[in-house]
C-alpha cells in the first residue's frame, strides 16, 4: 500500500478541489492510502468516505503570502507541515500540496530532508512539447543560484526521473544555453558542458536553446533555478497571453468570428490542451528522501488526480530509493 | 539628411528583401539617404534607382555560420564590415544588417565603438504586449554575463530609448526577477534592485516576473544577457509552437475546422499580429556611438522598412547624442 500525505488546505480551490481529486484517485487506484491534513468539517463536506482515507484534523494552515521559512518554523501544526512530518516519521511515503510553493520547498528541505550527496534538490516539471511527449526541466526555481556541480546533479536527477517515472529508455539530456555551439555560454554553462560531456552515464546531447524546447529537442533540460524560473514563466505567460488575445478577438469579432470559433472548437481545444501539462502532474522537489510534489495553486480536481497518479508512479518505480542508492555509490566512490 | 549604411547581403532573403525594403523607405521618407553595401549586380536587380541610394560594391560577405570576431577581423571587405566602417568614418550615421548577429555585435563594438562610460552595450528590442504598446527589454544576449552595474546602465539606456524613440514620457523600469517581492533573487538581482531604487532619475517600479511581461507591467525591462536571451527565445518558441500546433490541427480537422478558420480569419490574424513585433523594428545594440541595428535573419521587405523607420526615429531624436551627453556628465561627476 502506498501512503500519500496530502495538505487539504493548500491552493486557491482548497479543500474542495483537493478532496474531490482524492475521491477520484481512491476510486481509480486500489493500492493507495491517503492521509488528508486540514479542517475536518470542511473536508468531510466533500469526501466520499473510504477506509483508505484518513483525516488528520488541524486548524492551522500556511497562507499563500506567508514568508516560507518563517511559516514552517512557526506554524508547527499547519496542514502542510504535518503532512511533511508524517513522511519524516515514516507514516507516509510522499507529500502533496497545492499551497505556498516556497513553504513547501522549505518543508521539503527542512522536514523531509535531502538525499545524502544531493547538494541542492531541484524543482522538476514535465512541460509540453508539440508531439505531446513532453520534457522534464530542472531547476525551475528552488534555488536562486546554482553552480556547475549542481547542474551536473540535475542532469543525473532528471535522467532518473525521465527513465523511471516517464519510461524513457535513454533520456537525452540538453543544457539550456544561449546558443547550440559547444563554446557558448557564461562560465557556469561552459563548466557544466564539460562535466556533462565527461559523464558517460548520461546521454548528453549538448547545448539547446529555449526557442526549441517545445520541439522536443531533449527529454531532460538542465538549467539553474533563476533561468529555469524565468523560462517557465515566459512559456506560461506567452501561452496565456495568446489565449487571452484570441478570446478577446473572437468576442469583438461579431457573429462570423463566433461561428468560426464554434466550428473550430476541437482545433482550439487541441491547441489549449497542447499547452496544458496538468496530465503530467505537479512539480517535484527532486533530490529529497521522499517525493514532495507541488500542484499548481489553481489546481482543480483533475490536476490533483493526475498529481496523485504521478506520485503513485514515483512510489511504484521507487525512483527516490534508486536515487539514494546511486548517490551513496557516488559518495563511496569519492571516499 | 540622415545617412544609413545597409548591409545588403545579410539575412536569409538578401539581397532581395533588403533592397525592396530600401525602395519602400526611400519613397516614404524624403529625409534619408541610403548606402547599400554588397554585390552591385544582384542589388541592381531589385533596386528602384534613386539619387538618394548609392551602391558600394563588394564581393565579400559574412556568412551566418562564420565565427563572429574572426569574421570581422579577417573579412575586412565584407558588406557588413564596410557598412560599420562607413559609420566610424563619418560617412554614415547608422548601420543596419539582417546578417550574422554575433558578427554585427562584434562590428558594433570594435568598429563603431562604445560610448565613453557605457561598460557593456546591451541588445534592446521592443517586444509585444497584449495592449499593443510593447515594452523594451535589454540585454537580450549581447553579453553572456553581466554585473549589477551593467544592469543599472541598462535601466538608463532603456529609459532613454523608450522616452526618445517610443515617446513614453516617464518610462516604468522593471527588474526581471524570480518573484515580485523586494527581497527576491540572486545576489546580482539584489544588488541591482538597490542601485535602481537609489537612482532618482529612473521611474523604477520594482521586480517583475516573466509571466507578466506581455501584460505590460513595465515599459523597460532590465535583465542580464543570459536570462534575456533565454526569455526572448522562450517567448518566440512558445508563440511559434502554438501557431504551428493550431495550423496542424486545422489541417487535420476536416472541412468543419477549415470553414471555421476561414470565418475566424481576422481573429487569427489579430492573434498572429499581436505576436509579431516587426513594426517596432530590429534589435539595437544600444550604448554604441551610433545606431547599430539588427533586423531578424528572416526579415522580409516590410521588416526592413520598419527597421529603417526605427533608425530614422533614432537619428531624428538624436537619442545616441543625448546618451553620449548623459554619460559624459556622469563621468565628470565621478571625477
């Protein structure tokens, strides 16, 4: 049985969307047990009772504008903190929250803890490509600064994820850079290039440019947290702006445009779907002793369902256990 | 009379698109003179003769895959190099090329030269916003690495450009960061924040996120060349992927989808247009002693026309002259 601790109070649509996602997942997967942390009365309003779901009541929760590290220290009984502590204490195998990202990162680092040998866990998401295969990128912003050694670890972490969770046999690793030539980039990129190129355990395909990400040029894209965050938000912002612009134009375009949009409905839906990567689950703070997964703040029940599905895959393949083993080998090699 | 030196041989559609853009500009603006550098016979095929256009023949040109600095040093008679040299020697006031970006940056720095006091000229473009006002962002990749002092200069440079060339009275300057809170970012961002906040000549509006760029949260967006390059390419890549995805879906959607697309034609055109910023001209290597402007490699005659229009505005407002004055003041203040 896979035990997942869920912060029922995090996210814009909590607890409703969270609990309804849980209902769906409990029905779909017979091998999971869920612990729901939060306001018992509110949770009960939406929960389909099941012997595989337990509610652990708490009044306290972390708000979206709380200062992350402080919130984790001070709100010891917040739903998110209790969920993370359940993992630390072996009562659960993984934690999921749609709440304050910074606080979840802090809870991951300080409560769940890093894998020995992993210097800086990175935030990893599966992002969309035109061919719908997707790619995994990290770090998406867990860190404001990274070294080349961190980026090298991200290549290892990302490859493990792509291989185990997404079933990609020999994941192609690309280094996000300001040009594809081998000599490109700032000192960090140049140093990282050398490290990746020398590591025969990786399928390193060289430098890639942000322009080509959605064309599927790599299965794993490695970058520092500052750049990764900016790139992720640029992709999101551009996609949202385009959809908004199109909507406005259809609205102002009179009968003809509205009629056209109706006829094109499935194409427009396709387009929207190709930008939507909620099927792939949430963002994983990868490199911790257990899966710690952040679902988007605006997650509805479907996103929550897919994030639970993703966590289930991570537990099934024991990707974290394998990482621990890999890094313990590396550590002993370095001795 | 404003004299513009143009590399007729740079870009995917050269010399045809370049020369046809010149024809259009000569007709539209009676106060410009153009020097076309390149293959005289080929240029003549497209040129509408005018006493305000001169051809300076050369057989040599820089290719898109030439190593930039080397190309500039070795191909002394390349069309791009001759055009830059014309500016250096006072025969022209500005230079335009749609060729090898790196080579044009090198020609700008080493032939045209930096303004005294500007440490690292930045690549600046006007990018689209939903409300069609646009924003100016720099550095888009002239430098692989920048310091906080460079970023501070970009705020000054960008403000000058927005004010003079785009007519924005009191341009709002935003610092691209991984969150909007004042304490966000890596050490460079924190240091830059302090510098911008302390500079009363700037209308600094604080940190902004890449997600909000197209919503027009700032008129000038300041970032380092590595991040700027990644963000620009993410925006371009996402927009292109969405359009491609939509096209494929319409093609595969049968009669209904095609009919719908026909009815929605003007909405789809609007959408495409909102992503297209060729009206705003090319990318300026800003901080040099004269306008050095890069038109997109795939530029057609319309883009070339708009880039000439942009250069004309830069010359008319003497934005570079004003910058020189500004930085000479700063230098003497520092004495």
